[in-house]
C-alpha cells in the first residue's frame, strides 16, 4: 500500500514513528513536511499560516497537489492547521482514497478548528473526551487511538541497569517543556526536599524561577533519552492540564524503554498498564511526594515493576500496533 503522510519529519515526532511503522509493516511511505514546501523560513511559517489566511490556504493546497500527483492509497494528515480547501481538493481528486486526520495532542491544539471544517473520512485522537464530542455531538467518524512508543527507537540500553543507575546518579528526572503549570508542580517537589534533574529549558517568559538551578539545559532524544530514562531511579511525568482523559506520549516512551515512572492518575491508565495504577500514579502533589520517598530506596522493586511494564507495553502499545488498529477502522 502507498501511504502519504502530511506532517512533520522531525525525529521522534508522531509522524516520524508512523512513517517508520508503516515501512516496517511493508508499506511504501512518502511524507510531506511543510518545511519542504514553504517559501518562508520555518520559524516564520506558523505565524504566517495563523494570521495570513491566504498564505495558509496557498501552502496547504500546494502540498495537496503534490499528494495528488503521488496517487496514494491512503492520506494521513497530522497538522491541525491544514486549510479545509486542501482536504476538499484531495477528496474530489482521489476518489475512494481515505483521507484521515490523526490528532496526537491535547484539547488545546485545534488551532482555528480547521479539523472540524474539513471533510475527513475518519478522525483519530488519543483522548476519549475528544472522541466523545466529535463522534456523539458533532457526528464525525471519530475513533480512539492512544499514543504509543517505537520499540526500534525507545529501547533499553544494552548495559547493566544497576551500574547505569549508579553512573547516571539521578534520583528524580523530569524532561520536556517546562511551562508554568509543570514548573509549579516541580517546585512543590523541591520545597519538600526532592532535588530533581530537569532536561529541557526553563521558561524565561516570566523571569527566573527557583527551579532553574536544576536544569541541564539539554533536549534529550534517541539513544540519549533511553539512557537517561532507563538510568534514572524515578522519572516524574506530570501531564499537561489539557489531558482531560488521556495521557501524554512520554507515558508510553518511559514505560517502553523500561524506566520507572510516577505520573498523574487517569482512569485510562488501568487499561494501558499491567501494574495497578495506585502503585505509581498520584492524584495530589502530596501523594507524588510520598511515592517518590517510598520508591527511591527500593531499587530492586523499581526494577522489577519497570521490567513488567516494559514487557507489557512491547506487546500492547507500539506504533506498529497503532498502525494496524488504525487500518482496521478505515
């Protein structure tokens, strides 16, 4: 099958992993990244698309025409800013070819709601809350598709775990965008005596923060991410507040790599996890602090639980599995 993906080629992005999984499963994949077709430098494109509506339409239609030339068997669109006219053009010129929307993000990422103004054949999203209003209220052909991990990228290092943990020397690790909500939670951990190691960059919009001193100022991905998540004693994963009934992609990556994580409680976790959610999730910051204090000295227990979770995720939560689940709905 010939697959067209209209989305980012960035390493470790959802589109990157869907591309990899489709190829691994024997399909031909051609990816269309906006950076390859935009006349403006990439840094300006987001704002140009957002505020110059004609430019946004021009760029979307330009890429749609390139996709039409490919004559694919399926088109998967992950950008939420694609102009509806581009989707209409694809639908009118690729008769019988499913054009679907794959939304990997939370509720706050629908841009100007181009997704709802576009005649996609199917919509895939990770949050049951979003599926509910799209399907039962808007009458759209919406399907639940949780995020996942790529076992060919997100894998445990081939090193002795105890030795790696000693070498890494990290009690509590957190990584990713440190927006104010997350920063407040990390600060609560610091106030309780926990000294986290933070990967990513501080949020400088509102001045310095008491947690700035804990940043490594390093964006982690690939083998480096695997090494750190596997080598840290605990990976602290607090979700964005817009994750209404869903979890983030880190949840799957950490578990798939074999890291031991402590994260927010969501009802969906009981469907994802082989472990009892009460053993590693929190509903309050006090519970998070208690879990960290409980597990830090228990190396053997942490490793045992993480290994069970990693095996379960390999069997149930890879992108290869998500691709097959998607195709069954189309």
